[in-house]
C-alpha cells in the first residue's frame, strides 16, 4: 500500500479538492456570466424599494429569448457613456478587481454599474411639469405611490422627453437622492440608456433576510398607453421648466 493510499489527507486528495474547488469557481462564474448575478446596492437612490447594502439576484435571462424590458422593471445596467463618461473610467488591475468584485456581488462593479427603475421605453413620451403631483407617460398619469419614497415629489425639475428606439429612461425611487436620467438630459445621449447595456432585471432581494422579497412590476404601469402612443408631441430632451 502506498503512502498516499494510507493517508486520507494524502497528496491525491488535496489535488482532488483543488480540482473540485476550481470546478466550483468555474460553474459560479458561468452562472454569473449567463444566468444570474449577485449585486450589492451601493446607495440610497432606490429607497425604500432597495436599501444600501441590500444584496440582489439579477436575472440575466429575463430579456433573452424574445423577452423585452418593460416599464416598471428594476434593472441593473452598465452606465458607461450614459451615466458615466467612458473616458473617465480608470484602467489597470484595480479597475479589473473592482469589476470582478461586482460580478461576485461584493462591490459596485467599479462605479459604472447602476440600479434604477424603467419609466420609459423606446417611443414613450415622458413628461413632468414642475410642481405637478404626477408625471405622465404618453399622456397618462403614472401612479407611483407603491414605490416612490415617502414625501418625495415625482421630480425636482420639469422635463418633456421622447425616448429613442432601443433606449430607456430610468429614475430612482428616492427621487430627491437619485442621480438618474434627469441629471443627464443635457449630456450627449440625453440621459437615455441603451437596452443593450442592461445586465439584467433585479429579481429578488436575498439579504438581509428581513428584507427578502421578489421585485414585482408595480400595478400603476399597467394603466399606461402603449409605447409611442403620443409620439406626435414635441419630443424635447430637456424642458427644465
């Protein structure tokens, strides 16, 4: 009998454990890349729906195989070139480690990954008159009481925009604490986020346990007119009145 056979902790077993560990890491990375990915909420911009430190599971298959982004969905997306200028992104090993931490749900993806709620999709006209008690989508008032942060107005600035095809207009639920599409109305791209930059739909809050729940689409969005129903409007990108 060999020394390795005689010892349950022999080298052959350590090698097998190392292979098993590597296989587990590979499976985890494949699941993160193609199926579901954890995400750590970095700020208060989505309170009270999401709180800083909440851990989400992002469904990366939600918009595959013919699925499409819907108004009311909470999505995680890459904000490079829409919310964050691409030229300002740092490179090097530190940036790559930040991205890896984000992929494992341990960080914010290097500061370029965001979580917001979809308010308008391609063809929608989204309007808010400063001081009004609701914004409208295609001329229909949007009921936001299910998720809007208590005491917040729908917006602190007015706007009247039309979402280009293939893009999204995104707002945080805690409007007074959120930097979102409104803050980039005057930037190149108008604050819109390409659908192709969506990583996935935020499907479940899994930590802390007391905040565990699924993130369903609020009922108020069901009453909205179809996308583009009022496309004959001005389609402005930043009426800040």
